[in-house]
């Protein structure tokens, strides 16, 4: 999708058809690479090789120029993602510069954790305090079946982040029927014993449309019932971060568990505050909608701030009221290419 004419934007009250969108959109997830050193079932097809040529990826300077315009439009919160962001050279320096931009209030990072043993200390020194780590199983064999990777460096990285004192360290687990149902309680105990928050996340049909098939999809309600076999879930009114998770406390263990039900929760999109920037420069208002605005012509070969702001405004104004995942959505790009 391209944009050529400026439009009027109603800040934080954007019209979409006859409805008025009252959501305050102030959170950008920035993918800095589509590459990853794992190959998770829900993110990257087994034989996928559609990597963006490296010269088509945004440079760090280009990303920062885009962020500055976002800040001028009210964006205050940013998350660095991939692919796996920690495989891109120079990521620590980029995170430090992003944290230092005027108007940026929070910066966080999502990672599979495999490179945290090498980079956590540098990220800490750069000023990062918020990290989410993907962990879909504790059993090494199950972990390998889901991610094609090795769990040992992930666990080592989590412990290092705890030792360093990251103020927000969360575990993210994607629910997969016939893959990790038996891991739900062990993962909850693992997180609780370390004072970590864990979130269980429903599959979304981003990489493959068949992910919502009965043999794959495991709802957050089923995950709750699985946990309630061992402990009582008590609803808690917590806002831990900027996402849509609904949180509960395990009455006996005391741990905090979140649930993200993009498919089963009919009101999931009501408070959505985020947009995504892909590694190749596409601004995407909604993960579950194909519309994208190409920002690369606004920053390359030279920065055009006026045009860049116009594209930002157009994407904001077009943010849909809800995703299309329940409407026979067919993936256009795999998750690793869109960004986490």
C-alpha cells in the first residue's frame, strides 16, 4: 500500500467507517531483523528461506528517524523485536540510542533468550530494564521439537537477567495442542519460583492459516482449566506492561499468570495501543490485517520528514477496530518477516 496525499488525523480518536476509535495508540513494536537462530513451528515454516536481502533492511539510523516522527505523533513506548533481535550486530548500541531519544518513555525487548548469556550485561549497561523471553517448554526434547533449538542458553540467560536485576522480566509461552499442554503447570511453577510473570498466548494464523485447526489450537480457557487442576486462579487488577494480557494470581504458589487470547476473546482489540514496524520498513497498523505503509522511500536515499509524517498519519488513521483472524484470514507474510 502506498500513500501520496496528506490526510487529517483526529489524534487518539480515529474514525473508521461510522465508528470512532477511542484507543490511544502510543506503542510501536520495532523489528530490526527477520532472521532468527531458531525455527519455531508457529513463526517460521520448516523450509522457509524468504529472507529480506540485508541491504533492504532498515539501518539503525533510518529506524531512529522513523521513531522520532512517531514520538512527535504521541508514541512513547517501544519494543525491539525480530525475528530474533539479538542476532543483529550492533543491537546493544541501537538499544542505548533508542532509550536516549527525547520523548521515549519505555523501551523493552522480546527475545528467544539464546543470546542473553552473551548480551544481557551489555543491554543492562545500555539502560534496558524490560525483557520478555519466549519459553514454550521446559522439557529439552519438547523445547527442541517446537523451536528446533537448545534450551540451555535460554535458561542461563533468564538467570543472568534475574541476577542483573531487570525490573520487568516476563516469560511468554505460545499454547500448542499436542505439543506443550503438559508443560503449562511446570512452566507456571518455574516462573513462580523465580518471581517471574508468565503469559500464555493463543496461536494466531499469521504464519500458517491451519494453526487455528483443532489439532493445533489450544485456548487460554483450556490453559486456565489445566492450571486449576493444581492451584486456584484469583483475578488480579494488574497492568503489567502495555499489552492485552489478563492476569491472575496462583493462590497457593503466589505466582502471577497472564493470558493473551487473541482468538477466543471477542473484546481483545478494544484497547489495542500498538503498531508494528517491520525490518524492511513497512508500518503495519494491525498484526491481523494486511495493510502496510512503506516508509523506506521516506528515509532512503534521503530523509523526507514531511512525507514520513504523512505516511505515519495515514497508517494511524487506517488502524482497524479489530483484527481479521476469525474471518478466514490468510497469512501474507510469515511472523518472522512481520516482527513479534
